[in-house]
């Protein structure tokens, strides 16, 4: 379980995130929405440790994350994907995933200099990396240099790295940003697959309300750094205050949007998607 309690950050006289308290339960996907500059990505940065909080704290499974570096928070169980891909461009697809697998597991590769033990452990790590690539339909590109991958495949690879880390919490910051209409459904279906694991908690920052409507179990709305709405998607989207002031949507437009077909590649409500 992930919690934030009065989480706050100030930059000079500007309060970017203002005393936000939320609890995120395993088995749920929470969408974090709001206008540009609302504090969504900053809130993510506070949780994952890229920014130090001015006050308040975040807790994972009851343990305070205060003072932990981003890498220490990753080891504690937080997995974060960014708006821009965060990969090793000069390494192969397989090498990227293998590094993530290695970082998440203690093994002989971390102990001593017995060459046979190191080789054996390296083989096991490679096999686990191969399994992750199979899960995201990228096994055929295992030896491709990351820099030569199209943007959509790089986004898929970043999800693969998160899966390899086996975190308790997955944090996606606009996962389909910069992707074409053909590429986006692959990422969204991967997120839906992760959502089926009821042991995991998923946080999603997303501007596309059709995506939010299809994937989210819960929506929280930030505005000027403050939490202004929190509830089931239908309730939050139907709120005239949220539609006009915080989502920038006219109530009539929001009703029309609610009747619109889902994002390409996503099944209707209650349906099931196929693994890509």
C-alpha cells in the first residue's frame, strides 16, 4: 500500500504540491488528472524521490520513504516510468532488461569472483530477461540497439524494465505521450495486463479522458497543487466543477465524451483485451 500524508513542496513562494494526502491500495489503478501545471508530475517526483519534500511524507507498506534516494525507493518497491524514455540507448534491448533484472535480484553476480558462479547467475538473469521480453512481445528485437528503436518500441521497453524490477507500485506519467494512434494501444494493453495482478498498485498521469475512463478504478484531480476531487471515475467526470474548472471541459462536451467510443485498442467497459 502506498500513502502520502500532507505531501508538500515549495519552490520559493510557489507551492507546487500542497498537503496532498492519499492512500493507494493494491489491485487498483488510480488516474491522476488536472490541467497543465496542476502539480501531477511534481507529485510523482515527490513520491519517487526526484524532488525532496518541503513537508509531509510518503509511505510504502507502512515504511517511511523520507530521506531515501530514487534508487533506494526503487529497491523498496516503487517503479516509475517517465514522460520521456529513460533507457540505455547504446545497449541492446536484452541488455537493458537484463540490467533491470540484475538490479532487482541478489545473486552470485553480486558476490565474489568465482567465474563459474558468475556465468551461471548471468545465464539465469538472461533467461528472466528473455521471459520479460516475451511478455511485452519484444523478443524478436532482443539484439536491437535501443537508439535504433522507434518511439513506440522504446515506450514498450520502458514498461518491460518496470516489469523486470517487479515493483509493488507502478507509476506511469503520460505513457502514450508522443505515440501514434497505432502505437498507443500496445502500451495501454500492457498496462491493462499489469492491472490484472491484484497485488500491484498502479498510478497513471494521463490527459486523455477516454483512456482514463477505460482504465481507472479511481480518479483524483489536482489543481494548483491541491487535491480537489477523489472518487470513482463516473462521479468525478460527472462533476460540473471538475469538468469546467479542472479538466477544461464544458459539461455538455463531457457528456458527449462519455458516450464516445473508447480509445483505439481498448475493449468496451467490461470487456477483455488480448495480450499484444
